[in-house]
C-alpha cells in the first residue's frame, strides 16, 4: 500500500487509541517494518505527527 499514502495516514489516525493495533497495521503497509512501527509508537499522542511520519516512511520505502 505504499502508493496509497492517504489510506495509510487515515488508518494510522484511526488506530491511535490502540497502540498494538496501530503497530500491527503499520507493519502491514510498509517495507520498512521496524522503523514505521517504532515511529508509530513514539508519536501516538500526536495524531497529526503520526500521520506525517507514516507518509514519510512510505516515501522512503
């Protein structure tokens, strides 16, 4: 799903209240699994930052 950045962003925001689910969904949508998973956890309190980080990670992969 690396080409569908808006979907990744949307899923990330939807899952912010469930850290383990967010991590799991993020892994499913990226080639850089450990990095996206780690960033998702780090930014869980800031939804806009989480969204931005998710897009940055998909561009890198």
